[in-house]
């Protein structure tokens, strides 16, 4: 089995509290029955508009959130219900790179301490070994030598993200979940950070779950891509088939909105009407039916499941049944 990660029917619901007694009056269905796998060394991209559940999916896999139901199998081991020491140990192997590097770095800690903290938590290396290791990590991610003794505020946004990446690498993890890792950065530094992540992937044998709303960023980074809408995975395919032949009407709309510099290749942009419904009160049937330009009557009644319609290309839409 070449899969590093297997997600089966994952649901993550948040309770909504209301009324005088703060009783649970409903659920936000942030992730609603999502299944996928990621092969060793592969990058799976997850795209969708904000609020579609892609970050919640990532956080649930890392077990920063507890799943409501479903299974998370990591490297052959079921980690769905781990807690305490077992969870802490399992976490060595998966790390997160966050969207806002500044918010995720303690401003009062020296960079050397930030990056060495995960190592200190898991080993009792000598101070010298620890320092050598951190120095070489800092150098590898492209930070200056004296970064070790500086504080996060002394760095630019791109450099802070490099600090976050060094920290994520410190324990030599197998999986990195990168949640919008460049969307807070200037466009000019975005590709530098993306290319760094790609180089590190080869060097450190990393597997990536790469979460972003920007389809060109995801295309640059991913082998396969999953498209999420309202807590559901609506399409999953190889990068090339997804971009050249998107099947789901939602994916088609997303892809039609990517700017095409070549006027001969430009296609008509599909503009979706209305807003994304609330995940606290999702529509019946297909979650996309309230905005789908080709919806049929039955779309509001039956919820389509993800089906493989061509080798490696899965879609959840009745048009392909
Ligand atoms: Fe549109 Fe119906 Fe397909 Fe949903 S199932 S995407 S509403 S055609
Ligand atoms: Mg998000």
C-alpha cells in the first residue's frame, strides 16, 4: 500500500449553541463525509472558496480538531481516536505550515528557540548538537546565519514563513499540511517560497496536503487536486485532467475564472449566481444545486456521491451517473 494517508468518510461538525441554556441547537457541517488518499511523496491539493471546509479537513487530520466520525489512517495506523501521549508521539510525523507565519510564531522567542522547540520536546540532544541542527535547517530554508539569535519581528513576511517551514521540518516529518502557506505573502516572494517547498519535498521525502484557494498556486504545487464545496469533496483528479477537463459544474466555474493570458485560448467565464449557503443549514440533495447553472429538478432531492467516471477522475454529480 503506497498511501501515507487515508481519510475515510470524515465528518467534522461544530455544535451551534443557542438560547438561555446554551443548548446545542444545531451543527455546522464544516466537513461532511470526505474521503481521499495521499500516496507517499505525493502532493494532494485541496481547493475551494473560504469556508468550504478545506482548513477544517487539514486541522482534523492533524487532530487539532476531533472528527465527529470517519477514519484517519496515517502510515497504516488508525490515528482517529488517539489522545494524550500516543497522539503526541504520532504528531512527530505530521506538521503544519500555517497561512500567517507571524501569528504562529511566538514573538518573545528567539528564532533558534522556536525552531529547536519541537526537537527539544522529543529528544535530549546536547545543546551543541541541537544548535548545529537548527543552524543547518535555518541555512537550508534560506535564512541568514544570525537568524538564530533574532526575533520574528525582525524578519519580512517571506522570511517568517521560512522560519515556520524550518520549524515544521525540525522533526523530519513524513507529512506536511500547508494551509494557504503563501496567500499572506507578496506575489513577488510567493513563488520563492513555493519553490523552496518543492525542493524540500524531494530532499526530505515529504508528502504534502496543500490547501489553497488560488487555483494557479495549487496547480503549480500538486500532483492531484480535490475540489471542495460546502464541506464536500465534489471532484478529485490528476492535475492535468482537472484543468483540461473539469467535470463538476463548480470546478468548471472555478477554472473559467482563472485569467488566461492567451486570447485564443480564452473561454467564456462562468459566473455563479448567489452566495454559498451556510454550512449550518446546507441545502438538501446536491450541496451545489442552489447555484448550479445546469441543475435539474432531482438535484435538490438526491445527494450525489463521489464516483470514478474515468481512471483516477472522480466526481460527485448526477450528470455523470
Ligand atoms: Fe449541478 Fe445537479 Fe450536478 Fe449538483 S448534481 S452539480 S446541481 S447538475
Ligand atoms: Mg482556511
